[in-house]
């Protein structure tokens, strides 16, 4: 059978549409998110592992080093946060194009373009695009893995099989446990196929998981006392994983909260969650629209895998962070796009009204997303400004490298100054009180407190200095060791 001749420019159409989506996504990040956005708490932990700016912060059990590897080429040559942000904005835009490009033979170009635009225009996606956080990269890995899996199921060539391993491998490097939830529905799908393809696909899934899990397991035995000890510790840090109903937590967090823990806040802005509440209906509509088309398998597998990736965060974690669901949103944007494209192609009699309705709904959705993005970035920039003032005050009081900072908000402030951050208790416990007291005899040590509790025993006779308020923390003060002296004064001996 002869292939139907392509119209002039038809082959280039996916390139043009997907390039436009990726370019717009990158531009929004560079203009609205990148300027003035310093490093957050989690970002500081990841960056400090490979940055010469300060000693590495404590790397707790749930974390994986994939995103640290991602930023290492930039931190090796500069400590500029702006350079890091620009690099990640460009890289995330290119990754969005690549992840969608994998699907070009599985879904029509309009569906891919709409899906990419919907996912990229979520405030969560735009906000985390230039950030040193793993969740968006898990989303890209999921898109690549599922797209290549579908193509390999039709014709298992070497490139698409490698793409399956690469997609799962990217996810497992970023968040090993997420990669398991990505691989499970794909493994079930592989078991339903012919034997030859079944073996190849299962092998690629296992290879992808091994890429990230191997290093994580080795580190578990080297630093955490074994794999199960690390998993238990990770569960403790995440609030003891178990049976939870966290859907309502995620709904409340969509108003712009980057972390809702504990998420007992009132639901003050329902309009910010309309799209989330409509998501199940739109996904179901997309599956129904694809049911009698050759795209049915692609939409069904994307939906099933997206739901699998969402399940642990909706039902096993007792708090919410919107970024947790980015991998699910990336895959579920495909059936949603299928639904919207199908609605816009109803009978001519109703087409104009349908297109107008979709356009109004999308415009309202975008207005809400950009409003939340603006308020969130503004708030975070305020946090960073407060942090910079605290760091500047500590420098003026003699806290300069080599130095150690402990207490509240120690990680971000310490990294800004170039100090080590060490905690004698809590999730990031990495030193004893006696160890801090010994360090204080050799280098400047600062204990940060924002409440009326007395300082730790080893710091009771240290100099107390009030500090600028740090966003939600007021009355912040520093207990400074005798080895920390204000500029122009010699340290006490």
C-alpha cells in the first residue's frame, strides 16, 4: 500500500507548533520568574552538593542526586544564581519540546500543541521550570518513557527502546520512588503484548530503574545504614507514609502555596482550584473522544500512568506540595487536550459556540494561572530579600568563612554567607551539641532563634544580636560565639 503523499510543509508542522510552545514557555520563565529569584531551602541543599560557594548541606534520606547532577556543569564555573536560573529555563524549554516530540507519531499535532501549552501554562510548571527541583524533570521523563513505550510497542527499534530506558532513568535519577510508579503501569502494559516485545520492554524498564536506583541504594548502605533503614527514615521525614486522603490538601495548596504542611489552612480562593476539580471530567472526556480512534491506546496509557503517578501523593502522603503532581499533570494534559480538540470539532452547527466556550474557559484559566504565578514569585522574592538582610547582618557581626550556622533557616542563610549549616537535632541532624561547642572554639558559630526559648546550653554565655525579621519569623536573634566579632574588632580568645 502506498503512503499518502504529505502536503507541502506538513512534515514541518509539528516542529513549528512544538517549538512555539517551548519557546513561549522559556520566555515566560525568563521574564516573569528568573529575575531576582534566589535559591529556596530545598534548592540550596541540592546546589550546595556541587557548589564551591559553601560546604555541602546535610543530604537527607528521601533526596536523590539527579537534579544535583543536572546543575553541576553550571556550578562548576560560576556561583551566579542568575546564570543557574537562565540555564534551567533554557534547558526546561528544550526538554519540553523533546518530551512532546517523542509523541508526534502517536497523537495529532493539535493535541500535542494544546497539551504542551496547557501543561506549560500551569503556574506550578512555570514557577519550577528554572528551579533546582526534581519534579518537573520526572514529568519530562514520564512523557518520554510513555511516548517511547508506545512507539516501541508498534515497532521496537533501538532508538525508541533506548528512549524508554532513558525516560524511566531520568525519572529514577530525580526521584527513585516516582520512577517505580511510572514503570508499574508500563510493565503491566508490556505483559499484555507479544513475547518478543514484552521481554524487550520489560528489560528497558528495568534498565531505567537501575540507572537511578543503583546509586541511591549504594548510598543507602554507605550513609544511612542500609536500604530499608533509608526508606524508613525517608518515611519519617515525610510524615510517616501511610493511608491519607490528601486531595483536599492539594486543592488548598493551588492558591500559590509551595508547601502546605500541615495543610490545615482554610480554602480561601476556590477559583484557583476550578481547573483541578474539572480535571477528572476533562480526562474522562479525552478518553471517550479517543475511544473510536487510532489514538485510543496512547490516550489510555497516558491516563493510566498519570493516575499512577498521582496516587501516592494523593493517598499516602499527609500533606501537599503542588510540584508533587507535575508528572501526573504532564501526562493527563494529553487526554485533556484530546477532549478540547474534539469539542472544537463538533458539527458545524455548534462549532462556533463550542470554540468560543473553550476559548473563554482557557482565557480565564490562563488569567488565574498567571495571577498566582505573579503573587507567588513576588512573595518568594520577599523571602529572599529578608534572607539577604539577615546574612548581611551576620557578616557584619563577624560570621564569615570558615563558619557554622545552626538553628532556624540555617541552610539558606549559611549558604549565602559561605558557612556550613549543621543541626544537632531534627531531620537534618548532622552534629552533636558538643561538636558545635568544639567548633565554636576554632571558628565563628551562630545559633539562630526566633522564639523566646533559651539558647542551647553551650551558647548561653554567647553574645546575643537581634536580626531583621525573616518573612514569617519575627523576633529573630543570633547567639554568636566569641570567635565571631563585628567588623573592625579582634575575635575573643
